[in-house]
């Protein structure tokens, strides 16, 4: 019993000790919590600092910018490693004197760095002599260093130098297609130090977001020293790399264009010179260049506009092609209709003249196109067209609005014409503005049987990580804007403009005769908006061409502003050089085409002269002729007096024979056949365009009063 009481007493005593101890420990805990709450530092550790540094750290995973390639796979823009040189100045950084980790000899360092960085020794020494600085940089010339430069500096073995690696945009081909490719520049955030490459021009700008990709990140817990805490959860989002862009640019044709501009630059002066070449079958831009150009690696730019899309100008007479097409499509064009060339006076007394204000007498509309007659366009509009008809057709072709090509800062141009003189001016390309890409677009209708195509400059966009095509462009048809007959007729007129003797485009003639087109000369408007400049060189000279005419492969549009002496020679020389080189590239060497010597001959009057003497004269000139009738004296002739012909043309001599019969005109052009038959008093009805393939009245049929002949026509391209 006593033992039992004693045991109970001891248990109570033990319980009291346990309770007391627990209460003491609890009190200590409370005191500790209070201490922590009242103090910012415990055991020489700043708790606030610890708390702030035991946070989530987020590191950005920078996406690699995509590359830009030509259609041939040549690299036009890419990311390359770039280095920034730094120098450590604080001697405390060195812990082992045998292995210094700071700049020891400033003078020696400056002397050996100077030639590599392209800096003066004194300038480098200034950077190295900063007081109380842990490290220093070397300004602009110490940034963006290549791998080669880095290796040269490392080879010096100078202590205290180091490099910070980043990326920069590099353009391996320099000035090559620079206005199209554009450029991107690197910007550094002042707070974070993060470098970002941003497109500023051309494809680099238009597709900046696609090229840039999307940055990723990694998040983790860091300790007091900023290191990752082991066994903590990490959040990661991988960077989405930028996509690669493949252009429609053909490196070989682009080279031909650039080379032609460089060659022209040696011999001529101009303000700017722009050439664009498109695939005639698809509308893809094969080459485009502007001189003066620039190197996107150094951005030695004098002009920030891409003249192909961003700087509309008055096109001049190349616009006559589309005015003529408008007349044809509205059923009001008759190429054999005549007018008096030279000068036209509007109802308000304004005189508008041909480039030769003396004119060429009474000529046809067909001839007016070949001679680039402004008065011809005026008469065509005045007699048969309205401003609405002209404006609607221009808009149908795409003028007055953007094409939507994948390049930044495209301009729409303007089609502002309302009053009489403005309408006439618009018809021959003055008072309105267009861009080369708009003209290229409109001309696709002439190489695709009247179907208007969408021009494009990007062939595909590729994800480099998966090689998947994100986008793939191809030939895109918009709408039919011209009939087959209109296209064939315009091809014939453009052929005559270049390959006919004495016409305005003869300077562009090549041996094969396969280059056709239309020239243009536009006056430059005064800066004050009142009238035009009158200097000989105050013009924009243009050429809109197709090659080869028999099976078009290329559409060519070129313009030069203020060419020296107002000459078209730099333009024609450049185009012919490009066509020659491109023909070789396509396996059809135009330079080896047989060259037939061409002799120009101004036709005199043969009227009332003896047939035999006329035959002798023409034979001596190597000019072929056809005699109609058995008379001995010439009473009519074709071509007429003062017309220019060559030894390739035929002179038709009509004698005083009263029994002349219908000639065989199969194989002749519609123009020659019509003029010859009209000379014989025969009315002509044309069915189609081009060259005569059939005639309704058989040859050698007696000619009667009021006789009419229907001629069946079809295009002839060789």
C-alpha cells in the first residue's frame, strides 16, 4: 500500500516536470517568434535579404532568328555569333599573381588592341584608365566583333580581357538584293541587358514576327547566392525558333541585274535606277534592284525607299499600252483609223504635243503607238473614250491600289484625273502615279492570255526544326482583264515598237528580235506642284518589256530618273545586257542569234517615174519590191513618200495598168495588207489581229468598184 502511494506520488512529480519543461520550451518558442518578428537579422544573417533572394528566378531562353534564302537556296540573311570585348580593371580580381585576371599593362594592351579594333591607342587607354571601375567596355568598335577578330585578340595573350557572346544579323552577299532583304538591327534593353534583333526594312521588317520566333523561359528557386536550390521544381518553356523564308529571287538573274546596273554606273549618271524582272507565267519576282544600293551589314544608305513598291512616280508612255488595251476591250479601237500628229489644242487652249512637235503627218493609231504619239492617245480618248472608261480599266488592272506584295511600305499611287487635259495626260502616263510592281502586275495579263496574276516575292516559309512548310506561294489568278484578241494585238504593237525601224523602242532591239515592249518618258513635276521641270535631264525614262515574244518567260520593268543628257542609252544597254545573260542562263543564247544587217531607207516619191528606173533604184538599195500591173509608169506606191523602211521591208509599186487584179496578201501584217488594198481602192474588213492567214477574195480577181475583202488574221511571233 505504501509502495503504491509512493509510486503515485512519483508519477505526479514526473508529470509536473514534463509539464513544466513543455511550458518552458513553448515559452522559448514564443520568445523566438517574437524575436524573429522584431528583428531583421538573426545569427548575423539578414532575414529580409534572405527572403528576397529565396525567390523564383526567371531566365529568358532567346529564340534564334530565322534565315532568309533565295529561291536557289543561297543565304541572304542569317544570325552569326557576335562578341563584345570587356576588360577587367580591378586588381582584387587576381588571386594568383602568376595568373593575372585583370589588365596589368595598360599601355601594352592599348598598343596591341588598337590596330585590331581600328581605334587610336589614346582612346583605348582612356577606357582602361577609368578610376574605381571593376571593368570597362570599348564603345561601338568594341561591339559586334566577329569570331575572327575575337581569335586575333585572344592570340595576343593579354591578361584581363574577356568576351560576352551574343548574336547579330549578317548578310553574306552584302548589297545583293538589299532593298528586298532589308536589314535588322540589334537593340539592348538598358535595364535587363537583353539584346533583341528587330527588322527595320524589307523582308526583315515585313516578316519580323515570323523571323523572330518566340522566346522561352526557365523558372527555378534560387538561394541567397543566386544559385538554383537543389530538388526544387523547375518550370520551362522552350523557345520557338524563328522560321526561314525563301524568296522567289533567282540568284543568277538577280546577279545579272546588279551587274548591269554596276556597268551602267561606270558610264552614266542618274538620280536612281530601278529594274524588276518577273516570271511571265507566274508573277513571281525573279530579280529586283535599285541603284544606288547599300550594304545592310554597314547600312551605308542614301535612300530608305524601295522604288519597286514605295515611291510612286509618273510612268509616262509605258501607260499607253493600257490605254490602248482599254480602247480595245471596250470595242472602240481601230488601228487603221488616222489622225493628224504633231500638236493638239484642247478646248481651253492648252497645247499638248508629241515628243516631235512637227509630228509625222497623218498616221494611224497603230503607228501612233510605235511612235509613242501623245496626240494619238488624245484623239483616241477624245473620239471614243470617257474618263470613266479609262479609270475603270486602269483600276481593273490594279493601278491606284496596293498589290499586296509581301514588302513593307507599299504605296498605292494615284489616279486623279477629272478635267479634259487631266484625262488626256493620264492616257499617256502624266498626272497619275504608279509603281513598278503595279506595272509588272498589269503586264502579266499580256503574258497569260488576258489573265491578271498576283505578283509575289516569297515562295515558302519553313519551320527549320521540323522542315514543315508553313506557307507556300504559287501562281494566283485574279481575273481575266483582256481578250485573246486584245493580247495578240498588243503583242503585235509592242513588237513593232521595238523591232520596227525608226520607232521609239528601236534602241532596245536585240539580234533575235525576241524582246518587245514600250518605252516611256515622263516629265518630273515641280516641287511646288505647278507644272513640270523643263530641263533635258528632268525626266524619268522607262521601259516595259516582254522576253521572248514567242513564248514569254520574263516581264521587265525598268526606270531611270534624270539620266545624263536625258538619254535612254543607259536603260537600253542595261536591259539588253540582262536579256543576253538571261537567255544564256535559260539555254537560249540570244547573243549567237544570226545578225542580219539592217539598212534604213527613207522612201522617195516614185509617182510618175518609169518602172525600170525605180526597180534599178530599189535593187541598188537592196530593198525588195512587188510590181502590181503591167504598166510602164508608177501611179501609186506603198510605203508612201518619206516613210522609213529597211531592206527587210517590201515596196509595192502600182503601175498605170488598167487591169490590175487583187494581190495575194497572205503572210502580210494586217497593217501592210490593209494599206496596200486601200491603195487599190478595196475596202478591208479585219477578223482577228496579227498577220493575214486568209482573204475572202482570191488573188488575181478583177478589182471592181466598191469591192470589199475580209481578211482572216492570227498572231505571228517569228
